[in-house]
C-alpha cells in the first residue's frame, strides 16, 4: 500500500529450516492506494498479496512438496458472496504441477464447509464446545482484518472506540492518498454514521482479548454452556 518508487516487496514464509524470502524484484513503481472493494483479486490485492500469494509461495518455494500429495484446506462458504458461491469444493490448487515432468507437485484444494450455511457453522462449534474468536463475541459477524476495507459503519465506529490510534492512522492515509477506502465516504464519515457494537461498550475484557497478542484461556468448553456470540447472524460484512 505504501510502495513509492520501489519494486514489489518480497514474500516471507516460515519453513522447518527457518524463514525464507522470495520475490521483491521487478520494476520500481508507486501504489499509495488502498485495496479496492471488489471481488477482483487483481485490484483487491490485500487478499491476493497477503494471504493467497504467501500460501502459494510457501508451497512452490519448498522442494519438500515435490513428488508428494498435499492438501490445502480453506474455509470459504458459498453463502458468503456470489463470487464465493462459484468456487469449487474440490479442485487442483494453484501450485499443482502433477502433470509436469520437471518439478511434479500434486496439490489439491478442499473447501469442506463451502456448502454450509451460517447456522451449521455455529452448530458445529457448539457441538464441540469451541469458543469463537472474541471479535465474534464483540459483534463482528465475519472476521478478516480488523479494519477490513469492506467494514460497515458500525464496525468503523467500534474500531474508532477500541483502537483509536489505528483508526486515526487509516484516516490519515485516506487524506494522504486523496482517495477513501469506500468511495462514497471516508472512514471518519462511516464511523459517524454507525454506533459501536454494544459489547464493545460493555465488555472491556472482550476488547482486551480481541486485541491481545497472546491467548491463555481454554479454547474448548462444555457444549451445554456454549453461548451464541453477539455477532452470529449479523451484518455479514466482509470480503466478496
């Protein structure tokens, strides 16, 4: 996002032998723009560059995946968007080269919950007593980045409340770039339109958990004591 007269940044990924670095070359260019709120990953480059591309580079960049069968499992659901509804449940992964003679690599991509609706997801978590991420308990109904480019007015109002430094940093970038994330209005205007999620006002302990960098509480509990989080069946705002 902050690239200015520089090549594309390298990709870093962990391996059993340490941190590896790939890429980082190419022509010098300038971006100074936020990812676009689009289903097209060539312009919504946050998903492509920060998640999908890193995963692909980690497989393609390690010889330990050659001559083996590898399964990549992800959690997209068809109900989340029209674009995700078109995804295949099972298909060769983008790093698959099973038909190649030089560096054959058999990699499949499985989306096991692609056909599930939201209710089935919560039912499965309750069945096994799995505590959802505390951001769901605060009121978020979908989780990607906290300050997702698709964020609603209520989410931006909540971010301004619980993470004011982050909010002001993003607002300052909008002013610097001369382009807002959501073209109709700035994050400041969005936050003014929304109301913070009630749990963010009432539960500072949940805010601290959601913003924390470590977790030392149980993940599994009794299914009989499992509460549906505040964000369940909520705004469903997130990547398309």
